[in-house]
């Protein structure tokens, strides 16, 4: 039974939220000048602006410019005064926070991946931290191997950085293709499924009931009327229809058993009855989230989003090296990566929350709701693929000017 | 389809600068009193300078312009695509430049690298109406700034010519608002920050 009071609101919020999510993902990528820009004559081999392309306010632009100027002063200071390394690290950390506070393809890829796949906040945070650290590590390795060990010229370093960049773009395209295959397939399967429940068959494994903690601890879920669907926070994984609890227990909670109702074991032993269409959603316990998650996919995402070094880190490293203080440059780069992780982590939170909100609002129990979620996942996957392809073509000049 | 859609989205002039250049420009006059070219001297910041000369020559020795000649050639050649980051206007009409000549890179005793090159005008421009000169990177990857001291010189100019440099007005709140509105509606600010932050040099002759 649909509640006439609740559903219109859900649709309205969903109607407002979905364009926002999509616009957000697009906005993250759209201003990336690499889409339209050749390599700057004074670039360091990374097409334009490193990882940071903001433009929201002139103030932010000027702050970042100031930070970068202060960085070289701090490296100089560290030459004569060892304690200035702490100043340098502090500045680098702040630079990382600011630097990441704008659209960039790495963030777009991570956000799209998380939106398409991820439901666990903690893992989203870990993935974005890993991507940020990888970004710093690539810069350290690039400068360490080429400049420190091989004494390569700027031109060779540019070539190497461009190569790394092209490879990372190819990685994004590969990740996007994989996600489109996975998510698009699920979308098409849902579309072709003759009737609701669309999450049955392959998605609902009757022989594999799983446990999950109720989000509201020990609260019995007594607020749902009969005929209420119970949506779970697990991709591609439904829950089995268990034996119905005895009428006596239900009567005690004021539930009326319905033919469609089913009961889950909530670990705490709380009886829980829903039917279709109520859209009740539980945030999953991260501890139980092993299913539907592929480390291979997650690692590919980290590599795709984080393997392109940022121009600022390369410049600080080379400058530190020229000053005979390569270690200070390494410390600065790590601090920069941690600062970046703060900002990208916040974005990861947004992506995961947006996904959870979308699932919650789209009546996960209904066929239409499943279609909406699968469709959005497919769109996010297409965005990753499109971004990867156009960045790769731009970087390798396959796409013309 | 989606890929092309993303590719054709307008690029926002939104990078923040990684390279900082202090520019000194010289306006060259012909015997007839018309402007024939621009001589640029761009000094790079310490970080980019150390990157540019990385791996060249011996450590702790100042490089000679001969050692830096291949790099200078690469630089001016790749600048062509970007219009040499230089915009000259005679009486409001944009002038076009020919191939750069007399280019060289030099490393100063302060280890800062300076790129010098001459940009000949394809057709000499009159200077009796205001001639304006701006040096900027529209993508704002490179931040250009006129030098505080002697930013603009006139060479072989007729007597009575004057030169002045107007610093950019700071980005005001109106710009910021316009930017964010535009950002959220079009995903493109529609304005070049590079030019908004660019100084304008003006040459006026009688």
C-alpha cells in the first residue's frame, strides 16, 4: 500500500536530488582544461594545472598562488634552519587541502566510482586516502628516479610525466568500461525482467539469508504498515524470505502479517516485517560489507584516480633537490597528499551519501526504484568512461586540438 | 557520444598558477615612428627555474646561454600555439605577430632563468593612437606580472612618446559572484581569469 502522504515528497526530493548529483559529477570534470587544452609551454608534463582546477572564487585562486610562493620560501628556509621543515610541511598540507578543493578528473573518477559502487563510507574514505597517497608517491618516484638518480633533463621529465598521465587516463577509460559493463548489464537485466520483484531471481538469493545490524540499534521496526518493502544497503544482494514469525509475536508489535511480508533476522533478534513499497532502508554495517565489493575494481580506481602526479608536488620536489634538500621535498609531498586526502575524503563522503540517499529515495523495493538506481549507476559509469576516453585522446593528441 | 559531449564542454579558465613570471617588455619602433615589434624578457620563479634547468650542465655552475639554447628554441616554438601569451592592440585593433627572433635563455646569478625573445609585428602599427600591450596566460597556469621596476621600455621611440602600466584591479565580489553563478549554470565562468588579472601597458605617441 502506498502512503499518499509520503510518496509525493519522495518523488519531489528525488526529482531535485538526482539532477544535482549528475550536475555535480559533470561539474567535477567539465572545467578540466585538459579537455580542450594543449600542454602549456611552461608546464611540467602534466596537462594544465595539475590536479587542481578550481575557479569558484578569485580568492581561492589567489590563496593557492600565495601558498605556492610560500612553499619555495619555506624550502629555502629549511636549508639553514632544520625546524623550517615543519613550516614547510604545514604549508604543504594546507596547499594540499586548497589544491584539491576544485574540480579535477581524479576526484570525478573517484566520486563516480563511489556513486556507482560504494555504499560504505569508511571504505570510500580509505580509497580516497590511498589515491591521494599514491599521487604523492608517483611524484616522489618520478622525480627521485629521473632527476635524482638519472639526472634527467626537464624535457625528459616532462615526457615521462606525460606518459604517466596518458597511462592514468587509459586506466580511467578501462575502469569506466568495466563499470559500464557491470552496471549497464544490471540495468538491462532489470529492464528486461518481466515483473516485479525485479530484485528477485539473480539478485535475491532465497537460500542465502544474511544478517545485518539494525541501524537504529534495538528499536523494533514497528512503524511500517503492512505491505512494506524492505530495501537493503547491499548491491546485488537481496535477502531471503524467511519463515514468518508467529502471529503471537507480530500481534505484540502491532503488525499485520501480509502475504508479501517477510522477516529478517536482525542479529538482535528484532522481528521485522515489511512488504513492497515502503522504501525502508538500512545503512549497512561496514563490517558485513564483503559482498559485491571487488578489490580489483577498488585498486583500479585508486590507480586511475591517483596515478597522475600533481604539478605542484613535482615542482617542490625538483626545487628541493636543486637546493640539496630532497628529503624536505619528500616530506612536503607526503604532507600535501594528506591535505589532499582531507578534501577528497570529504568528496567521497558526499558521493557515498548521495548514493545512499538516492537508494533510499527511489523506493528500493519497487521495480521503478531499482531501475532508477541502476540507471544512475550506469550513467556514473558512462561518465567515467567518457572522461577517461576524452582525457586520453586529449593527452595523446588523438582527439585533435 | 557521451565522450564527445564531455570533450566539447567549454573549458573554464580555472587553473591556478604553478608558474610565476615577472615580465619586462620593450616596444620597438621603426625609423618612421611606427611600432615594429615587442622584445620580451620573462623571468621565471625559483621553482620553475630549477625545474627548467634540471639535469643540464654541472651542479653549482651557472649555465651559459649556449647550454640553454635548445631549451630556448623549444620554449619559443611551443609558445606559438599560445599566441606568445602576448596581446597587442593598436587603436583597439589586435596586431598579429610573426615568428620570434633573437631568442635566448639565461640563468642569472640568483639561479633564476630569463627567457628573452623578439616578436616582430607582421605589419608595423601606428603609435599615435594608443597602443596597448597585455601579457597573460588565459588558462592562468602561468601567472604573468609586470616588473615593479622598468616594466616597459620604448626603444627608438619618437620624442614625446609615453609609456605606462596599469595594474589590474583586484577581483571584486561582483566577479566572484558572476563566476560562481556561471559555474553552476554553464559550468564555465565564461571569462578568462588570466586577462582579468593581467596588467595593461599603454604606449601613446603624439
